[in-house]
């Protein structure tokens, strides 16, 4: 594929299930939207609006006192637009809207207050690694690279994110011409009743040459496998089907479950066939 450009999310998808990658990136099936993804996009939109104003010179106090209604309006517009495409809600929409607004405010108060952006938020950047185009968006960056992640529970397998962190470090250097101090994944855990809380996962310093070498190896493996047409359907065995948005288009999935979960209200996690649980994969293995 001469026009192949990989990203952290596409490599993650390919590693978990090659056939899902094929359906999304070759067949171009967008799949179904869900409430959790809609909330994540909306919080990102509100944060982007905040950082754009901060980059233009506004203070945190001004933004939270005088412009918060504008930030919330941008969040709400994105949330409504994304929720419109949710056909089968994975959680109550009315409660998710409340939680999403609370999560945005908690993020701005607990995390964004200390970040003074040096580049435009959500900046799209592309680099070439081992001759392979690699792209990504930097949510926000000062001396550190920060990536915003919205979850309903704290992540159990933090090693899963090592590949992403190295990629962010590389893209930061391309964008700024200098080395990052650290790469931080700012997890906001949104809760049903209590205030959302911040859980940062730090790289512990700039990415080093060994990390970059491993990153390049994984990227090269993914690109070569894709070029050879190796799209192995692994989701049923490793549990990735539980979060897959394109099961409606997946022949192996439908042959296993005889229908899509949306059609009969099935949950693939109830399937007692040959599936190895929902174990996370370590990108360094």
C-alpha cells in the first residue's frame, strides 16, 4: 500500500486484530459510534477550545470565570453531534452528558491549569521512521507532551500505552525541534456519582534511543505484515471483539455468533467458546 500512513491507533488495531484493521482501513467501514467515544471527543473539544484561548494569552482564571460558558458550548455541540450517530447506546445518554460536563471541568481545574501550551492543541504531525510514514495528533504540549484520555475505570495494563508514548515523543520533536521533558498520558476517570479524578501515566523522562528502536521495530513489523496482506482475525480469541465497532461487517465474528450483538442483543463476552479472556497485549513483547 503505497499511501499507507500508520498511527498509534491503527497499529494498536492491527496488533489486536488484523481483520478489524482490514475492515476499517481498507474496506473503510466506519463502524458504530458509542457513548463512551462521544464523551471522549466532546471533552477533547472543550479542552482544545480552552488551550486555543490560553495560547492566545487568556489566563486560566479568565477562562474559567468569563469564558467557561463558551467552552462548555463547544463541548456540548460536539457531544450532541456525536451522540446523534449512536444507534445502540452502551450506557444511559442522559447520565453520560452530565458526567461528560463534569469531566471537562475537572480536567480544566486539575490538569489544564498547570499547562502553558507552546504549540497549537490537537496539532497533526507526520514523521518518517524507517521509511514508514507515521502520523498523530498532539493534544497539548508545554515542556511535556500531554495526551488526554477519558475512561470509566482506571487502566489496568499501563504497559499497553508505551508505544503511544514513544510516538508522541517523536512527533513532539518534529513539531518543536527540541526534546520533550516527559510524555504524560492524562487519564480522567469519569465516575457515576463522584467527581472525576486525574490519573497520570508518565514515561519518566524523554523517550530514549532504546525505546525508539523498539518503536521502529513494531512499526516496521506492522507495515510489512500489512503489505503482505496478513490480516489475521484474532479478536475472538483475545477478546477484542467486545470493543470492536465493525462486528456487523466481520464474517468470522458473524460465523461464530451467528449474528451481530446489535441484532439479537447478544454480548460476545457471554460466548463460552475458544476465547482467551480480555488480556491486554504488551507492545514490547
